[in-house]
C-alpha cells in the first residue's frame, strides 16, 4: 500500500521518469517488550492493532483491515488474528493505485538522478522566501529552527519538497514514521499459501520522460497550499497525529472515529494534480477513478470467493462517504469491529 507523504514523493519521482514505484512498507523488528509510553502519547512495544470490518452478502465474506500513517517507530504489531484470517482467504485486495510507465529501465533511470536535484529546486534559482507568503515563511522559520536546524539547502527547494523535508523530520522527532506494518506480512502469507492478490490500477504512459522532466523543472505549480497545510499540521495537529497512531496500535475504534484532521497529503497531491503538467500527461480525475477501480474489484471478489481479505486506509472505513459506505449503499451488509 502507498502511504501518506512518502506516496507523494514516489508519485513525483514516477512522473518525472526517474524511479520505479515501490511499496513503502517495512517489517518492524523492535524487541518484544511490554507496552510503554514515550514522550506524551506515542506507544511502543507489542500492540494488538484494530479489529476487522466484515462485509458480506449471503455466504460470501470480505474482512477488511484499516491502516493509518504515520505509526509509532518502535511499535510491533501483534498480528496473529489477522494472519489467521489471511490464511483462510481465497483472495486478497489492496488499495487501487495509478501506475506510471516511463518505458525506462532502472539503470537508465539512474542516469537521470542528478537532474532530480534540479527538479527539486525552485525555477530560475529562486528561494523559498520568494515562493510563499511572508506570513507562511515566518511560520516556516520557527518550525525549521525546531526540526531542521540551520539547513540552508532546503531554502532552495520548491515549497512541495521543503514541506516534505520538514514533515519527515518532525515525525522523526515525535517518535513517528511513515512505516507500514501490514503489506509485508500479507504478501508473505499470500506467497506461502498461494493466495491470489489483486492490486487494481490504471496506467499512465509517459512517452518522453526527458521532456516530462524538463517540463516539471520549469513548471509553475501552485504548491503553496501544500506548504501551508504542512505548517498547519505541525503547529496544531501533531498531537492529533500521535493520538491517531496510538488509537490504531491499541485498537481504540472510538478514538479512530473521533480524531480527525485535514491530511496534508490531500493538499500536496492537489497542487500537482491540478497543474497543467499533470493534465498534459492525462492524469485527471484521480480520486473517482481509483474509487471505482477498488469498488468494482471488491464486488468481483465478493461475488467469486466465499472468503477474502482487503486492506484500506482507515478514513475509507470510518468516513460517511468512504469506500465502506459506498459498499453498504450497493447492498452489502457491513459489521464494524
């Protein structure tokens, strides 16, 4: 599965034709110790995670596990119950995604890496102070001092990338990270038990990666909204992010439903998706296309298999207009944990 701001960077790297997509997931290997609390709220140790949603029609059932990002650094997920469900499944469904084909092999892609430095920088040598409002830059300086110190190189980066650097460092200092816990385990079980895995996607072909990279370097992208939302998140929502990470770890569904915040990733994706360069490459209507892909795949799996397992972002399970609500509207019965 793709995760939060890490997905944003992967998305941009994909678009400019530099790297192939990769799951931003890793297996956690902290010591098995009793749960403790670090800093204010971030839990560590062996924790149960949330329960499973049950979607069924007649005698066909799909169990769905929700995930959040970021998570606690030293969290170890006690996954025995989920493992048992996965082993008994006849199909596994992951979130839908967009695949970008540059037609380049990895070795050729690596030759373009030096250009990435230029792609990250502001056009025409401009600095960050000239790219954002005076108010936002003043807020940036406070947060930069707290989390990044005297890093001067970041001042030459586009707001999109400067915001990402700040966010990653703030998470690290808060005991959090953009680390997945689910897909490595599920992939391992699927391979071992020969369970089919469905990863619904649509493909965008970049015919000329070199030209796309050059266009991206010069493009005027309104990424100030992404920059501002990152500042908002770090000023007022960092505690909420910690609470949500803890709620997932402990299986606290009440908190997972109640604790919400406007994710910076939405603003950051929108900044790029609404740009002319994205439209030139046929990257439009991303959210509805991904939603339809997943819902159609879920219905197909439910029709063909008695037992299946799926993974989705937690917001798609608890939101009134999320994927789970859409399945319910299509006539499926839904049971919450």
